[in-house]
């Protein structure tokens, strides 16, 4: 499985965890909820992966283009069109 597909799969899992957390009634101890803990950990992991996801050939970032501009990763670099997983 390529890095782009793994990242997209983790985004889908994050979405499912977030929806499941929102479906549970609000309690005073929300931070003890397993969906909250998994969602926060997975979210932090995805942010770190997005920051370091760069092309090995040209070094350009593939996900984070700016503070408010993002795109989904692909198997080829957006700039030099080389395979990222090679």
C-alpha cells in the first residue's frame, strides 16, 4: 500500500472516530471517552504525517501548501511528477 493510500485511509478512520464521538451523549468526563482519546491521538499523528510528507526528489510538500491550503496526496509528486514511494 502506498503512502498516499495509507494517509487517505487514516483520514477516513479519523472521520469515523469523530462521528462516533459526536454520537455519544455529552458527559462531564468527555476526555475519558475512548473515541475522544483515539481521535486526538490519530489527529496529532495525521498532522505530523502531513507536515513531513514531501517528495524525496525535489523536497516539495505534497499535502500542506500553506496555512489554509491543503490537498490530498497522490502517488506522484505534484511538481516533478516522480513516484513518491520509490
